[in-house]
């Protein structure tokens, strides 16, 4: 059977991950427990996850001409991602993310570097990749102008477009009508709609987002699972899995890759959300963004274990 084809357009970062017992106060110096350099960036994370889950994956983005750029490209290649659409921006630094992992959560500061040099012309140069794709997957760690151009172009070519609107930022109205699947988390949904997204208010906020033009809206809710507006307009929920959480960095990226892969394979939205939930449940049991992305076999094994008596929250 042919593999589904995904093109991921987005960021590549080197994640500098510091583990501490707690977050530092303003002005305080703390001793950390460890530091690791782990390939990350929402775009590259989604590309690696899609490839490990079984998609033929191509990445469009940019790295600098430094050693982090070499490391990130090598790492993508090792996972079988086509990197011919990733440009090397001369004289620029590769994007980095400074990540603290503490108290069972993380906080991240991204310095975009070369990611902000991904231009509409880079999308045009890689049009052949878009033509071949089943799905084009986007996030917001490259210039908005490029995201809008890519989404419009993908739509003109008749492709299914998934936008993970993270990190949240002002978006032009014209973007929403190009989006088939919009996947904010609860906080992003609140920022985009200006509405309360807790409890009974969640559905109204998701409907508002759909009214803005996106064909389907899927909201990730962390430990509370995810919610989605089905094709028939009904609101549905899927629970998360009760797993030992090691690190949630990149879990949303894994979710988006799983969702896109499943849709590209012909799955219904219900099936895609179920698969994305399984994949991201495995991702949080491992440390790091790309280091934590599961293979299709690992997801299948977890699914079997769960059916044989695992717990869904
Ligand atoms: O979604 C997680 C990612 O966000 C990290 O890998 C980091 O690079 C930031 O882009």
C-alpha cells in the first residue's frame, strides 16, 4: 500500500532543555539537574512524528549555516524526512528553543533565527512537493505571510490543509477559509476567539472558530483529552490515556502529525482524533520533542495494551 504523503512547512529549532526541580524566581539563580540538546521546532517535530508513524514526509523550512543546522538536518534525514526543501540561510543562526522542564511541565522561549527567513518564494520553489502531497501541515513559527501564502497555494492545488495555530498570534481573516482542520489547544482557542473555553463554554468557542472559516476544529485539552466538531456539526470528546508522564514537550506536535497521517490515510475525523490521542499518549512517556516521537509499531503496541486493560481517563 502507498504511504500517505505529507508536506510539513514550519520551524526547525535546537531545543536546549534544562531540567530543574522548580522554576527560578525573577532574579534568582538556580542549579539545574541536566542540560540536553534535542532536535525540536514545531515543524520538524511534526515531520519526524509523521515519518515515524508511516508517512512519506517532506519538510520545507530553513536552518542557519551553523553546527545546530547540521545536527537538525542530519536528525531529520535519519528519520527518512526529505530535507531538500529546507534551505541553509547564510549568515543566520539556526532557531533555538530554551526549555525548562520542572514540576511536571515545561516553559519555552523560542528565538526563531533562520525560521523567520522562510519566504513565500521558498514555497513557490517547492511547489512540486505540494502538488504531490495528500496533506499540507502548517504551524506558526515561521512568518505569517509565508503561512498564508502556503495555505492559499495548497488550497489552490486542491490539497487538504491542517493548521496547528501555535504559538497564538494575530491571524488574517483570509487564512481561515484555506484551513480544513484547525487544531488549537484550549489556551490558543481562548486567544483567537476572546472567549471562555472552560467547561460548558468550550463548544461555543469552537463554533466561533469554525464560523471564522475553518472547516473542522479540533481542540487539544491536555490531560482532559480532546474535543472536535464532527462533519455533521456535532461536538464530540475523546478522553486522554492515563500514562506515566515524563515530558509533554512536543506532545501537541505528535498529536497533529497523527491526526494528519490518519486523515491522509482516508480515516474519518473520529478515527483521526482517536489515533492522534494514542500517538501523543505514547509521546509524553518519553523525554524530549523529537526523541519522544513514537513509531507506528509503538503506537499499535500501546493500543493493544490499552485494549487489554489500560486506563483511559
Ligand atoms: O512544540 C514543542 C516545540 O516548541 C519545541 O520543540 C520547541 O522547539 C518549540 O518550537
